[in-house]
C-alpha cells in the first residue's frame, strides 16, 4: 500500500491544515466513528470532525509506542 497518502494526511494534521486534510478524501467519503452509531457522509461532516479533533489536540504530536513483553 502506498504511504504517500498517509504521509500527506499526517502532515496536514500536524500543521493543522483542515483544508489540505479534507482534499485527500473523495466528496462522498464515509467516516465511521467508533463512538457514533451512524456514519458521517460527505466532505462537510468530515471537515467538522477534523476541525473539532484538531482543536482538541493542540499539544505536541502523538507517537505510537510499543511495549516490550
């Protein structure tokens, strides 16, 4: 799987560029939330979700950490 789209999305999120992040998705995209039971359909709802998430996480970027067993 190509990593370029993932890198572009990460760069958009880290720079808090909602427009750039939304442009990476089709206008008829569907976002399935692990919290809400109904899917969000379209770029408008995706923009709202990303705007909200980006406003919540204002600190340093998050990193995945694996524990050794």
